[in-house]
């Protein structure tokens, strides 16, 4: 396929480009910087200069593509509602272009947006929360609308994607620990975070592009749930800092905007995903990558 990819130079995208090319696809990657263009060229992708919020440019790129993967998202949590509504517009634009065709549109979401029907780990068939409850759900609402208009939309619900250099949300836990001088978890720390190695995540994106069924949600989950206490203890060992349990009342003072997420159980299953797409995660688990990180650097900045 001739694939248009947003977020092509981000964490997921930079791993997804070679995954797609190695499978025989031609990749056109969106970037707005010279450095991004150079990285895409080195990887063997075609460069498409532009901003993810330039909807006319996105429309042109989608019209020329056999399929689209939308992996970009502005992770500015200080204005999550605005970022989420911007993402809604991007998905709406892609949906308008691809509606009525068999060309796939793979969009990115998160397992944390699913509301478990059983109280157990979230599954692919669980409905998402509304954007009124959590702004990030605007992406899934836009996917629903595009599906209703006849677009072949596949939703990729990501868990915590990781390797030894990038840890997503866990990076915030490490930064907080550096600021406070100690590592915290709430209560007994039995609440869990699902996780997937980035190599497994990008392979699932490719499979969803190639074989995904319209209207289907897939869960990129290698581990159903890693206990927050276990994560805190590995971080504490890496930073050589004490690890302490705090009460729910103390959580806001330590975790700030992460306070609610630090207290809820977000376990998720990928059983249906594995069955339907023949996906079998093989990458290192989250705690292994956390143990093998270089804690003398904080995301490129020496400490």
C-alpha cells in the first residue's frame, strides 16, 4: 500500500515507518521540521511537509493514499480538551476523504478510555467513555462518526508503550520522583497499568492496516496489568531513592494531575486482538525495560 502516516517521527511513528517499509509498503510521513524530514528520508520514507492541524494538507495527502495511519497526538496535558478536539477534526477530515472506499484508516486511542462491562480487564468490545467524561474520548467519538459515514476505520487502543528509552506516562512518575526525592504509590499499589513493547505495538498497527475489519477496536496489550507498586519499586531501585505508600488523600499533593490515574486499575485484555489478527507479543516486558534504563539521563538531559 501507499500509506500516509501522521506522527511519523514520534515514538510510535519512528518505529512504525521501518515496520511498514520492511513489509513492502510505501510510506509517506508527515513532518513539519527539517530534522523530521531528514529522519524520514534516512528511513526510506517519502516526506510530506505540513502540520497535523492543517486539514487541507491532510485531505490532499489522504486522497493520494491507499491507507492512512493516524499516530499523531498533541500530548499537552495542560490543555487536553483542546488537543482532543483538534484530534476530532483530523479524524473527521480523514473520514470524509475515505468514506465509501475500502481504504483503511487506523486511528490511535487508549485502553484507558474503555469502560469495562464486567469490572475485569477492559476488552476490545467494551464501549468507550464520552468526551464529556474524559476529553481524550473525542478521538473515539470521531471514529464512530466516520464509521457511520462508511469509512473503513480501525481503532488502535494503546496501552503503555515502552522500550528502554521511552516510557510514556511512566516518564512522569520518574520526573515526579526526581522532584520529590522519593517514589510514591497509592495504598497497597495493587492497581495495574497495561503495557506493550513498542516493537509489538507497531507490528499490530501494520496488521490492523492490512487485515483490520471496519469498526473494530484492537487492544495493543502485551501485559494485562503491571502493579503500580512493582513499577514504583523498580523506579526506586533505578534512581536509588526510597519508595513509600501514600494515602488517597495525599495523592494530589504528590501526583498532581496524575492523581486519579495513579489510583485506578486500568488492566486490559488483548485476547480478541490476538485471535483475530494472529498477533503474538514477543518484546520485553515493562519492568525489564525499566530495569535496563539508563537512569543517569532523564529523556536526553543528564542529571
